[in-house]
């Protein structure tokens, strides 16, 4: 194997992941992968420092992507007079054009097709040969990026970092779950997996983990979307996750000590770059300070990133549009599946009474996506927001670490069965928005 082939082999995963993230369509990504490799092979002799092979080939991929987007829209576009809800002197129109020029080719294309050419989302879908759901996601992202770059933000500004000024109760409010006979509804959940924040500018929340059976709040997080951000050429938003001071220390030997340590990663604050695109939400990077050094990992960093923040094949992310698919069958506390392996599906419709407030929800069950040997129940309202999240452990989960089964550790906890195996309720999460 010659030097080029060796360097390409070591960069192949990162290059494929970058192209898939930018294009969404695997067929288009494969075509551009081949074109990028061919162009890199032809120009390899001109690369003086081979240590920069990865950023060099990603630069070639970036130019190939720009050419691809230009090819998708070859018809001439006249200047857009103004975006909706914009009034004022000619300087405003000029600012609109200057802002559009600062956007990416993809954002600019979406805004001009929709606002200037007055095409519907269906027409844009047909013209660009992408799903309507992808059009909706890209349009939403383009609007966010335009508002962020526009020099006349709304009064008060939308990028000012704000504290949530909210606090969770010290103990988990009383709740009950009543399973209903009515068919579950489809839902769009844009929350980041495991963190409950929606990656849109202006979003914020506080959420916490409650021990069971004590119901004590063991850790809580203040989540804030700080503003637009990008990593490796992908547009998204920056999210701060701040661990709030604990109410009391967790004693040694309490299983929740491990759960809290795992969730925080031993850090007081994280900064993520996250993205909603093509009907999926995904993390692009995670950053924290470790021993006084700011440490950043991104979706190109392979196993180190994927083991902690990646979801789906090649970090494609978590789908936001959910409807019952019949993959998970639930009858009371007994759960069976139509297929083996990691699954996520809506398993029924429920009335959740949380602290006296009634919520009409669907139960989105996750079997093993977070971690092997665990099941979660996520109760989502019609707006796709989490009302209640519950974790169950397989009875023998991490038995070497804890020395006992979970039915022994938590003998009074609720139990369910999954394909005949026992799972035990461990802890709950709730959110304040």
C-alpha cells in the first residue's frame, strides 16, 4: 500500500462522515466521496506536509459540495426584494442582500426559492429531489442562520445569554401514569437525545435526575442555547449545559452516585454544538475544561466522540418524527419486540398526572440505544416535549460493579419484563421550561 492509500484509509471514516453530514443523501455522498478521492489522488504530489492530509482532503470535499449545490440550482435568480415582515428604508433591503451573501450556499438557496420565487415546500422538494421533511428542516435552519447574521435583531437581542432563573423541586412531585385504549398519536420531538433541549435559538430549560424510591433530586442542569455556531463547516447552535450546585452530597455506595458521575462526566459545564437537519437531531461537538485545559471532541474524532455523543450510523442522529411502528408491543408491564437489537418506538398512549396537572402523552420507549441492558420510557406531549422520563435496568445490569441484582438493590421498585427478562425502575427525570 503506497503513502496515498495509507493516508486515505486512515481518513476514510472522517471523510465519509463529513460528506454524509453535509449532503444527507447516501447516494450523493458516495458520488462525492469518489470525486473527492480522485481529485485528491491527482493533487497529492502537491501536498507538501502529509501530516495535514485530513484537513486537506476535507477542503477538497468542501469545494465538491459547493459545486454540487450550485449544480442543483442552475436557473437564474433575481434579487430578493425583502424577506417577510421586513419594512423600512432601502438600507434594510441592502442589509437583507448583504446578509444573504454571508450565508452558506445551501441556506441562500432555500431562502431564495421559498421567499423570492414563492415555491411551496412541496415544489422545492420536487426541484431539489429531497424529502419534504428535509426541506422543512433546512428552511428552519436557514431562517435561524439569517436571523443570527442580520444586523438588525429584534429589540432586546436574541443572542444575549440568559439564565433560566428556574429551580426544580427538592423532591420528585407525585405522579401517576394511566395507559389509555385510544390509539397513540404521531409526534415531532426535536429534543436532543438525553439532554431534553431543542437546538433552536431562544430555547432554555432546567432538568434534573431524581433518585428512586427516595424521590430526592440528585443533580440538575441549566441548559441554554447560546447562539449560532459551526464545526467542520456544519451549521448548528451552541448549547451550554451547566451543572447546578447539588442539594446534598450522594453517599458512597448509593447507585445514584455512579449515575450522576456518568451523566456529568465529572464536569461542571459542557458546551455542545448541535444541529437539526434532514429530520434528525445530532451532536457535532462537545467541549469541557479538564485540568485547566479546554478539551474539544467532534463527530470526526471517531470512537471517543461516538461512544459518548454519537447516535445512529455515522452519527446520522436521532429521528424527530415519530409514529407507532409496531416494533414494541406493550401489554401492561409485559413488553415484547418484533425484532432483536436496539429499538425505539411509540408503545402506547398515556395520561400522565404530574403534580396534579394532566398531560395527554405517548410513551416513546428506547430499548438499548443509550446503553445495553437498559430501557427508558419517555412521555411526550403533543408538542413533542418531555413530560417525564424513566429509566429501568435489566436485573443483572452491571452486577459485577454493584454486587447485587437490581431487584435486590431496589426491592420496592416497579418492574417490567422485556421478552421475558426482568427490568427494574431506577430513576426519573423531569424538565422545567
